[in-house]
């Protein structure tokens, strides 16, 4: 029950932070961190994929409402929740950790980066390609996704470093 309350609070806080603070960061129309993906990175390893996809739809819908985007956050967040389950099986093929929260302290720094960076990058690639609605500016979308993924990862790593202390 304590876990449910903690993840519910985390869900609400991340949606509000994204809507109020991070959604308003627009550095030259290029940089806007999407820290709400932290919720799906922090979900326990044994979490139900369909439950994660339902939460992803809800979170994507809320972010889309706050940012006035027609479904791009829903698409990218649901994809993140779907791919996450398979990515965990690739990184941890024997499911060594049970239902542990994948964090830097549980996985180690290197394994945490191998776990989270591809997920954040996949989310951002889908988000920026869906936002542009075309492949004509593919290089711009890829560069924008990579830069924003690095900035988002720096904020996620900062969260875990602060949480550890």
C-alpha cells in the first residue's frame, strides 16, 4: 500500500512539474526537458506491462492537455511503457531483481544508464517525429531528440543523486 501511495504522488508531482515548470522551458525552440518519463523508468521491474501502458496513456493525455499537443505525448509515452518491458528482458534476461525499482543504487551507474538512456531516447524520437508530422526535417528531429534526451537524463540522474543523500 505504501508503494501505491508513493507512485501515485510521484505521478501527480511529475505531471504538475512538467505542466508548470518544465513545459515552459523553451530554450531557442530547441530544448525542453521531459522529466515525466522518470515515472516509467522508476516503475518496479515486475510491473504489469498493460498497467504501465494504461498509466502511460493517462499521463500522456494529461501532458497533451497541458501542452496543447494533439496526442504526441500519448503516443510516445505508451510506446515507452510498451518497450520498457521488453528492454528489461534484454538488459536482465534472467529477471535477477524480482520487483525491485530500477534505480542507480539497485542497478549501478552503468547498468542504469544502459537501462534508462535508450528508453528516454526512444520516447524523445517518437515525440519529436510525431510533433513534426514529417520526415523532411529528420536530422533536425533526431538532433533535437538526442539533445533533449541528454538533458532529461541529466535531470533524472540528478534526481537519483539527490534521493540518495
